[in-house]
C-alpha cells in the first residue's frame, strides 16, 4: 500500500532537498493556488452582500429598538455602500478560505519536517478552525450585543436640561398642533400623523405635486436625549470586523500555549506561576482591542483569561510524547 504515502511528505527531510530557485518556484505555485478559492468566493458572496450587511446590522437594530432608537444607519457618500460590500465580501472570503490557505502553507512547509514534527497538522489545524468558529459565535451572540447595549446606555444618559425642554414645549401663538392617530391608517390622508411605538418613528402624510398621491414622511424621535445615536454604516461594520479579528486571534491562545508546551518553551507549572502576569497581559490586550469603556474591557478580559487557563489544561491533557505517538502510529498505518 505504498501508493497511500503522500510523495510530498517524505519520511526524511534530507530526501527533499531543493535549490533556492526551486523553493521560490514552489512558493509561487502555493501562492497562486491559495488565490484559487478566495477570489471566486468573494465574487459569489457579492450576490448575497445585502443579506450579509443585514446580518451584521441585526444585533445593532435589536439594541436600537430596545433603547428607543430608530433601527437605521447612515451612508454619507454615493459609493460608500458599494465599497463596503466589496470589502465585507473580500474579508469573509478570506475567513472562509482559511482552511484552504493553511493547507497550502502546510504543503509548502510539511516536506521539510520529520513525521514526529508533523503531529501539529492532525490537531492544531482542526483545533484552530474550531476555536475560530467558537470565537465568532461568542462575539456575535454575546459580546457584540452587550457592548452595544453599554455604549448605547452611556449615550442615552446625556439628556437636555428640564428648563430648556419646558421653554421649548410652550406653544407660540402661531403654533400648529398636528393631530396624532392611535394606529396607522388603512389609507393615509394628507395631514394625518401617527407614531410607531416599536421603532420610535413618527409618520406624517403630505400632499405631492402629482394629483391624488400621498407621500408619507418619516422622522425618528429621540425624546430628551441631548446626543443622537445615528450610526454610520461603514464605521459600524469596521468596528464589527475589527472586533471579529481580535476575538478570532484571541481564541487561538490555547493552541499557541499548547504548541509552546510541545516544543519546550513553556510548561503547565510555569504558566500557573505566571498567572498574575498573564492576567495583566490579558487586561492590556482587552484595553487595546475593545471600545474605551470598562465593561467592554472586562467582557473581553474574562474569556481571554479563561482561554489562558484552557491552554494550561491542554498542555496537561495532550503532552508532546502522547501526540507524537499518535502521529507516529498514523504514519505507520499509511506506510503499511
């Protein structure tokens, strides 16, 4: 069954000697092969770009409705939305293609390693994909909504002074009182107005230049807030992508510690002794990768330090000799 052996992964790296030119040619092939999947995938994702944007906006819209803000964002230039969709599709295509990119990198590096050194490919690569998926789910369903609620609450706390509101509420002699309907009419008539309690948006029916046509204008209501929460679409999406990148990298911490334990850089007793310094490092990373509020930093700090403790557990459960033995046994089965 020698045909099952992968020819590009020799038992002895000395059998895989190449000149510098051959290495560069192999690197060029792997780079070209790496682009085969992300570029077409980005084109395909562009056809569902509206759905992707709506999915990213869903946590924000839920928080906006919960705090009485209109569930909307702004686009300030004509090409902004198109450029944002292109950027989003390209980033998501790279994230989805990450296993393919890692596999191409492995095909370039793997032949230069001994079979015992290739053990990481059987655990670290699948583990990295799993931790990335867990990090994305935690970010989208837990961290992002909580961060948005805290940031929204901070802004909502700034209100207009009561004396200014009283002076503004006093009607003048020329004031026009607009009658408000209790519910939206079946067919709007010019002069009618109503408020949607779920979206905090007032609707006013007005006449148009065309006969027998009515236009319904919309206006968000902000109550007594002195600071209006109007989000820019590109700023919000960039914030989410930056948070996604930070969380995805942070969730690789247990595997980084495990790899360090395999090659002898760290061990479980040393990591336990350095817990206070690890907590400080996690706090600094959390402060850099989150908005400037204490709650968001703590929300990032807790899972980050938990991942540090998970790395200590993995070093004890999966020592290098045990994993190397499994990899050696697998290589032996393939050679049989």
